[in-house]
C-alpha cells in the first residue's frame, strides 16, 4: 500500500512538472510570436568605412542587405557612413561619428539618435503613426517628411525640417509630462534650428542655418530607397482614414 501511495505521488508530481513546463513553453512561444509580429526590420542598403551593429564591425566583404532588428545599435567610425531602409520608401543615412538605436515596433515606432548626424527621407509612414525620431534634447513626429538631425555634443543639438511638416518637441531631464513643449514646423526647402541645454535644465531654441548637409545628400538617400524629393512643393502624405 505504501508503494502504491508513493507511486501515485510520483506520478502526480511528474504530471505537475509536465504541465508547468508546457505552460512555460507556450508562454515563450507566444512571446516570440508577438515579438516577431511587433518588429519592423530594417535593411542596410549601403555602407562605407567603419560601421558596427551591436559593437560588431561589419566586414568589408559583407553583403549590404544586412537586416537590422529593434533594439540594435548602429555606430559609424570617423570614416563610416551607412544607409538603412525600412517599411517601404523610408530611409535614414548616418554620417561619421554617429550612434543610433533602432527601435522600430508597431506599437511605438522610434529611432533614437544618441550622437552624430542623421538624414531621413520618410515617404511611406501612413501605418507607422506616430513615428518619432528622438535625440537627447528634442524629438520629431514624422508624417511623410525629409529631415536632418544632429547631436554634435551632449548639451547641444541641430535640426532641419528640409521638406514637409513635423511635430517638434523639446525636453529636459525632467519627465516629459512636465517638461515637453511642442510645435508644428513646416518648410518646403530647409528651415533649421539650434538647441542648447542651459544650467537650469531648460532647452533654448534658436533659428539656425544650413549646416552639415545639403540637397545632394538627401537626394542620394531618396534615390537609394526608390523615391524623389520635390523641392518645389511642400511634402505631404495623404493617408486613408
């Protein structure tokens, strides 16, 4: 009788363990399935010089169609540059000495420029709303636009709305709900802004001039992703309601 009770106990324990393992496996499968669904992969379409992804340098003979996933960190060296395309006719171009965190997900698509300079041509964003490109001092909300962004130092930044309209938000180290101010800015052919963080953590904004980029740089990126920039009109994107 004692052996029978022991056998029953062991079978019950084994069944409980199997049920637990099955539940964990199902949870992980659901997690990975949702992660894949939520991810918006990018693709490196060209690069030159020293470029790394997650601290791993891309070799000179690597193919240019390397995939980029949410969470990846892309860095360029002093001679490095890289162009990335994602979700149709959307592309970004990183200049030398730049660092970008790629965080494109369907629930909150975002690109985070932590240092350096970035040009962006976004012509296919209707189902990527709201799409943000963020920097330490400001962020922009993109709706079918061409922009250029720069983070030359920890307490200064540069922004140019090259063609189109964006929501421009400055922020400090305080929570965004307390410190973020925003405005809508538009330009047909370049309107630049400079930003400085003051000692009391406020962000000073001033009108800037055309720096770090030109039409040719952005037109080259547009050509790589299969679109064009019409400098004669304000870029708008009509999205189905």
